[in-house]
């Protein structure tokens, strides 16, 4: 399930790979150029473009960035699809590494940090005004990036967290036909599914060809967990008092969640083959007007699902988002953690000061503006009201556009909501602000593990997750009986050392909270 979610997230990151927007006249904290030394060079190890036919070595926007900084960049760029496999051995050998390193992962077990290969950036914060300002504006990112020794070793690349995340999506014409609003409670939701079953919603004369609900099984926890007060997406989560829980080990609430889903399954409202349903099948159901509700990354509602309907004209959503479902608990959506990548500085570099300054400049508002918008006249124009518009070539000539270095996968670029908005129809943007963003709740944060914590986690967590996933399907489908076997399930989790893991997560959460 984890891998599935990860690949979904990745797909969306790629679709939405747009960085932060900024006003051109925003205060620029870096003193430019960063150096007046002739021939100054900064070497960088980073990801090349996600487009296999694009090489970012001479990308004009990144060249522009380097020119303003007064440096030449010596790139080592590697295909993102093999980045981890290629870079990990290079980092392990530690020989002849560039000054700035885009890491192969978030280093959550601090393997690279503890190896001593990275310069502690906070010891250079007097040279990093842009990054210091960023951390002040983003305390939870600061909390995530503060290692257990109190130092900060990385600069982040970030993604949008609260907009365009996984949400409920309804067949709006069907709701209208039934004369009802989008359900906001579990009870009203079940009534909606029953009405679909009972009626010929698509008007083809067959009352039985509709499939009430089309949900990929990985999204069931997103969709129904919150109504029971559970963040099953994060798995571990902290309550308002800062106490960490494991959602699938919440005796009352998780049992109620499973009982509800088993009821849907028994009534034929959750389809028999729900574990194998995929996005292509859901898309095809939309094309044939066969289904009443789905749950997916918001991104899909306009460009994928609504677009399947012949009468969709881009102005009104056919498959459109709505508020989350509430039960005994107020519904919410689970947002995403912001950090998608990290950059560090090679502690053995002979060029640390300039590398620090350049990495800081690469985080500046000015640099972010360049990654997102490019340059006036090249990628965008400004209208009479001062608003920016991308030039037609940006959407017509993808390879040229990507080749500019837009959204910079090899830089600490910050994805932003406004820059994503411009790629979506107006109704979808409104939908996001009205029905999606207000209900987002932060997931369990990204937190470093100490080596001891990492050892405990790797010893127990995978087995626990596998067991939980397998039992969830068994309880929902009725292969296991909730009334007689749920207590045994809880006892098994205890035997699998769930309490030890909770202690680890609690200690990590406490460090995160203290670093805020
Ligand atoms: Ca029907
Ligand atoms: Ca029908």
C-alpha cells in the first residue's frame, strides 16, 4: 500500500511540477553577484529532467541564475529514474564529490548525516539570509530538518501540501438528478449509494449497470478513516495533546471503521474486486457514465475524470470535489508533508563558502520566481493589470519549455499553489479553495530517526504494516469475523511490539515539537 501511495504521489509531483511564485520586486536578500572572483565555479550533483529527451546541462534559466550569482555551475546530472541507484554508491565512496549534493533520499535515518560527509549549514547561517528567512516562515519544515544533534544539514525541495490533495469526488449530474447536495455524513453517503443502486442514473434503460462507488483500495483509509477520528494515512499520528497513536491499533475507533466498511461490502456498495481496482478502470467508468463517486488526487477531477464526459466544456465540473465525510467525528482530509528532496554541502569541499552562498541564493524568492515563471518575453508576458501569463510556446512546445530548466528538479525549488492554479480550469481552482483546502489536516511530520530508533523501526514496522493490511481486507470481506477475531488482532499487534514502535514515534514527535 505504501508503494502504491508513493507512486501516486510521484505521479502527481511530476504532473504538478511547478515551483513557487513570487513578485519580481520582492526583497532580494542576497548580495549579487555572490563573488567577483574570475572563473568562480560551483559543482553540483543533481537530477536531470524527468523528460528523457531533455538535458539540463545548458538550461538557459539555470545559466541565468548562475550568471546573476557570478559563478559557473559544473553539473553532474543524473537521470531521475535511476538517481538513487547511481548516486548512493558515489556518496558511499565519498571520493571526488561535487560541492553541492542533491541527496538520493530524505536521509531520514541520518545515515549520511552521521557519516560526517555533510557540512552543518547552521554554522554558516550568517551567509544564508534567504534560507534563514525561509525557515522562519516554515517552522514545521525547520522542525523536520533539525537533526537530533540540533544541527541543520539540508536545504529542502518542497511540494504543495494542502491544495490538490486526495479528496471526495462526486458525479454532479447524478446528485442533481436525485435532488440532493453532496453528502457530508456517512449516513447520507450510504443513502446516496443506495439510490444509485436502485435507479437508472445514467438513463440507458438499465437500472443495474451503475457501480455506486469506484475507489482504489489505497484511498479507502483517506476517505473513511477521518469520520472515525483516525488518520490511517499517516498510520502514526499525534492527537491535540501531542500523544502519538497508531490508527490501526485504536481499539474502538478502528473496529468501528472496519465494521462500517464490512457493511458496505455486504450490501454490495463496495465492490467485490475492490482491492484490484485501478485508475484506468475508473477513468473508463467515467467515459461510460457508470459511477457515482470516487476518491483520488484532486488533480484528476478536471483533467482526467471530468474530461471523459462528452458534454464537459471545461467550465463546470462533472466529477467535482466536495467536503469530507463526518461520522461521530468531524471529517477531514489528510494533507501531505512538504519535503520532497534535500540538498547538502560536501564537508570535504574546498569551496564551502561559495557553495553555501550559492545554495542560499538558489533558495531565494528571486530564484524561485525564475524556476516557476522563467523570464519576461521568453516564457511569460505581463498584461495591463500587471498579471503574468505564460506565452503559448510554453504549452505548445514541451521539450523546449522543459529544456529551459523550468521547475528545476536539480535545485531546491518550492512548488506553489498559485503556479499550479494557472494550469487548471477556474472551477477546479474554486473547488480546491472551497471544499478541499479548508478541511486539510497535517499528516504525521517528517522526523529523523536516531540509529537506535531506525533499528527498532526496521525490525518491526514492515511486518506490522503487512499484517494490518492483510487483516483489513479479511475483516472488510468477512474472511475474518470482526466480533470474534478483532481482539486477537489487537493482541497480535501487541506481540509484534507495536508499543515499542509507539515509544519510538513519541520520542521523535517530541523532538520535532521541541524544534519548532
Ligand atoms: Ca442503478
Ligand atoms: Ca443505467
